[in-house]
């Protein structure tokens, strides 16, 4: 179990982590979701031992990591832009951690083969890192971090630099992989889809603090405050958060009064996201599945499922 | 406890990285120079320091030295840039050979090169500033081509391509993208060329004649001809001051201009020339350079077979016979040179390599950085002379110790090693080290697994330079080489001082052999460097 206990990290006058606490149970994948500059990368660097802290402590399975240098922590990190060793081939990159702990060459070769198989790059051993595509490089980086069987794997926006279809595919692969090998991991991202897809739990980070943690469902149904609700894409009116799918939309009958006007209607896969401007000028987001949905400019009436509304802050 | 041991080894490493170079330079650089200065200032008689400094003659010499060095630097860069570009951007057969051959002029004894230019330049041009400038460019082209060309080959093509998509034409790309990126390499090369031209000796003595004198020549004249140690010491201090100033400016430039980033591997950057224009560019640049460097060298070869009215190989045949000029056969001089140069290279790589690691890991150690550059500017004559008077008595009478020659040669080579290796180490992406650490590599292991392999190519280039410089080193070696253990340049010098066509031809024959040995050794190192960088 990783326990980050009231950690503060400052860069000069700027506080990157502000009395932050977070726990990751064994076998659990926690997504750290936050905007850029929220301190999420710093959090990973603190856990990895690459970043000095000003207060608080980090323990792993009860061991205080404070005095342990990075190379003795047994923590894996997948860097945002891979940080592969360009002076080595694929196999040597993956084998690096195994060599560091003194594994025998034949065991290393076997394990490297297994890992490349696991990340979907069988037979890539002798390839030069520079000749790989972005996705392949990320897979090598993942294999390299997993090879020495880290106690916990940290991933810093690993899919950030990849194009969307590739990201989707790698996301699916990561999801399978995390389930398969029973990994304990901390996954940092600014992308909601990635965070919700991979995290058993999600930790929302904001200005160096954890705003809320919970399972994806908990987060969605009970946002801790107005900012969290807005960040997740819900609407907030008069201290209450409205989930888009709890709002049903009907076209108003010509000549009769209506609740509001549709401002925009945008399809996201199976759902259509509507933004409705109410008579008092406030806006509500709604999500509908109907093919026959209202379009921009239509006057509509709303029905709101009370289960989809919670008090926030 | 774990952490305690960890920081202890880190501290021990820092101590070694700083301590070894500092100790080496203190004993073998600062001490001899201090001895000269102390002895010079201590001796009575002669002009007062102020009188000498305000003497219009001194001012003229200083001015001439400075503008000559500046003009030499500009000319050298202008001559070297086309070839640097071609080597930094294109792959072609014989690329390694070109890099090796371009280095040959750099290590030839100055006396030989000066004589070669005397032979090929038309009357009227053969003595004076123009001849000196051309000879300086001939010498130093290698410095620019190797430093800038190698660095260029590590610059991502895509940066320039990105500029092209933003509407930058070829000229704008050169001006706003390529040159700024090259700036660290260019300024490093320019600083070295400037210092070399500033302290050039053999070329000036022969091509400058009686009318033109630089600081270095004045120091020699005062110390050896007039035996005025006082004046020599003061001029040495002036020269050291100028050198220190240059080094400071160069360092500030390098720091300001340096861009941290991942250097690409050469293999991803260079490609074969495709269009007819590109091919013409490669052929033209290299052809022009070959002509510029080849003609004087050809003159040297021609002279080695000119033993009388006709041509013969008599001079080469005579090399196996003992001669009264050397006490030993000229062949033995070749062996001496190679052994001395190999030891000097090892010392320079060790001391300079450690210093480069210290510089790359420490933040802003300017005094240390500057101290490492100073041997570049201390004249070889001064160094050799300093060794003779500093290590002359009691337990520190090292004058005839067999290691003294390699040590003084290493001293001359160390600044090169530092200047070549440090930028590469500084350019290593910190995240690579972090990644290695997280995979279980302790700091020492990180240096061995990340820094060293990435620096290997730079170290190989540095080794080539160090070896070549040691082979050709003359000014200091001539003071220290034992009469029965001459090096090649010393042997050449002695032959040139003897009358008779055969003696002169033997000098040139040895110069030819020096050229061959240098070329072979540089080729070997390049090959080695290539294999190590097979990882790239």
C-alpha cells in the first residue's frame, strides 16, 4: 500500500503540492486527474524520489521512503515522452532494470521476450529505439518499467503524445494489462476518458490538493463541490449539481410556454450533448440518447430526475 | 544508513572528479608558471613592469597579436563552414576518412607547415600577415570542422523543417534556426581557434620574418634570446591575462547560447545527397577543402623526395641509419612519439574526462572551468621552460623522468578533452538519468550506463585530438625530451637545423611519416568511436 501523507512541495514561492494526502491500496489503480499545473506530475516525482518535499511523508508497505534514494525504491515510472535510452536497442532498454538488480543474462533474455510479448512487440529486441513509432516507443517504455517487477507503477500522461486512435488502442491494452497482472499503479492524466477508463478510483487534484477521491461512479454521482461538478461536465445551479443524463428534454408545443432554448447540440458517440439556456439566462447541460433529438434554436421543456441532482458546497 | 552511504560515495566521487584535475593542474601547470613569474619578478634589473607595459612597442605587439588572432578565427570559420555543413548533414562514402584527413594539418609541426607555405605561396605573399592568416586557417580548419561538423550531425533536421513550414526560406533558416542551434559549438570552436592563433609561435617566427612579432614570439625572444626573464615573465602575465579574458568571454557565450535538448543520433540526421545540387554541394565543398589542405601537404611530400637536383627515396632509406643529428636512428623517434602520445592521451582522457563530468554535473563552477581552459593559452614554450626551471632540484628533479614528456603533452591536450566532452554530457536529458535511477541504477551506475556510453563518441573524438596533439607537440617537448629520446617533431627540428639537402629531405620524410601515423591513429579512433556508437 502506498500512503502519501500530508506532503508539501514548493518550487520557490510556488507551492506545487499543498498538504496533499492520498492512498493507493495493493492491486489498485488510482487515476490522478487534473488540469495542467495542478501538481500531478510533481506528485509522481515525489513518490519516485525525484523531487524533494518540504513536509509530509510517503510510505510504501509501511516503509518510509524519505531516506530511500530513487534507485532503491523499487518503483517504476513511465515518462510522458518515454525517456528511452537512445543509445541502446529495444532489448537493452527493457533489460536495463533487470541488469541493475543483477539477473543472469539468460533469465534477462527470457523476461525481455515475455515483456515484449506482453506489450505487443514480440521480436522487437534488436530494433533501434529511434526507428520506433510513438506508440511503439511508449510500449517499450512500459515494458522497461514493468520488467523489474516494481512494487508500484507510476505513469505520467503516458498517452499524451499519441494520436487518438492509437491512444484508444493503447488505452484498451493498458486496461487489459492492468487487470491481467494485478498491478498497483498511479496513473496521472488530464484526460477524463483515460482516468475513468483505467482507474479503480479517481483522485481529482486541484492546486496541489486532492479535491476528491472515489470510484468513477461515486465521483459522478456525488461530486464533492461545485468545482468538481463543473470539472466533470455537470451543471451547477443554486448550489445544486445536475447530471446531464438526469435531464430529459422534450420539444415544446408551438405557442405554449417553454423552459428554455437549445443553444447547441453535439453528438459524442451514442449520446447527444445539449446545452439549454433557461429563461433566466442560466445554462444546463443535458445528454440524450434519442436519434430524434432537438437541435439548436428549438424551444424545449425539461423534466429532471431528482436522483440526478445533489447539493454541492 | 543506506542514504548515508549513498551520499558518502557521491561525495567521494565529487572529490575525485574535482580533485584529480585540480591536483594535476596545480602541480604541472600552476607551479611551473608561478616559478617563472616568481623568478622573473624577483630578478633585479631590466625595465620596470609599468615601463614595459606602457611601452608603445608592447602595445603594438599586443594589438597585432589580437587582430591577427581575430582575423585568423574569422577566416578559419569561413573556410571550414561549408565542409562542416556537408559533414553535419550528408552521408557519403569516405566520410570518416574526411574527418580523419582534415585533422592531419592540425598536428603537423608548425615548422614544417610554415616551410610548406613558404614554398607554395607566390613571392611577396610568402611573408607577412596574409601568409600567417592562411597558415592559421590551414592549421585550425580541423578544429572547426570536427567540433561544428560533429555537433551539426546531432541536430534534428525537423527543427529546420518546422521553420520551413512556418515560411522561413533557406537563408532565414540558416540565420534564425541553424546558426543559433550551432552557436555553442561555433563559439567553442572559435574560442579554441582564437587562442591558438593568439599563442601561435612557429608560423609567426618563419612567416612573419623580422618585422612581425606577436606576444608569444616576444616572450620567446626575451626569455631565450635576450635572457631577460623579468620581461618574459611580465609578457607571460599579459598573455595569461588575455587568454583568461578570452576564456571568460567564450564561457559566457557558451552558457548563454547553450540549448539543452536531446542530441539526435548521427544516423538519424545525416542522409545521402539526393539531388544533383546536393551532390555538387558535397563534392564542391570537400573538393575545395581538399585543395586548400592538400597543396601544402603535397609540397611537404615533394620536398621529402627532393634530395638533390632530382627526386629519390634516399631520405626515407636514410631513416634507418643512426645519425649524428639524433644520437639514435630516426625510426626510434617514431616509436618514442607513439608511446609518449599514447600515455599522454590516457592522462588527458582521465584528467579531462573527470573534469568534464565535474563541470557537467556541478552548477556554475566558472573558476574551475576557466582553469581547465588556461593551458590552451599558456604558450608551449613557456610551459616547457617552466618545467625545466620548476622541476630542477632535489626530489623534484623530474627533468629526465620518462613520464615528464607525456605529462606536458597531456597538459596541452586536456582543454580539448574538456571542451569536447562537456557539451555532450550537458546535453544528456536529465530524465534518462532519472529513468535509470528508478530502474535501480545507483548514481555511479547511472554514470556508467548513461553518461559514459553517450559521452563515448565525444570521448573517442577527444582521444583522437589528444593523441594527435601529443604527436605534434613541439614547443614544450623540445625543452624536455632527452637527447637520446627525441620525438618526431624534435627530430624534424634537429634535421632542419643541419645543412645539406639530405638532412632537409630527411626532415620532410619524417614529416611525411608523422602525417601517416597521425592519419592512421585518427582513423583507428574514428572506427572505435563508430563501433561504440553502434548503439546510436
